């Protein structure tokens, strides 16, 4: 299977990134293909219905998630 692991934290010291990397390593050790997509590595413009879909970052992330068999989200939790 092919997995896209999306780390949604924008924090440079993100634990979500660490969790995503651990997940990737585990999946690859089981023979799967896995790719981490960290949102902090991409410049996303403010959302609007006219131009957002033309954004280079959106197009790249869309392509990467489209070819995945499964999506996994590593997301921050604030208590």
C-alpha cells in the first residue's frame, strides 16, 4: 500500500513531524510505501474559491494525496 502522512503543525519544533516520521518508518518496515507531507514545508495562500486551487503548494499536495491508497494525519493537540 501507498500512504501519505500529513503533518499539519506549522511549528518548527513540531512533535507532529516526529510522530509522522515514526509512522513512516514503521510502515516502510512492514513493506509499504510512505511519504511524509509536512504543511510547514509549503507556502499555502489564504483560501478563496477562485485562486487557491492554482496555488503551487496545493497542486503538489493534491497530486501526492491523490496517488495514495490511504491518508494518515499527524495533528497537534492543545490541552
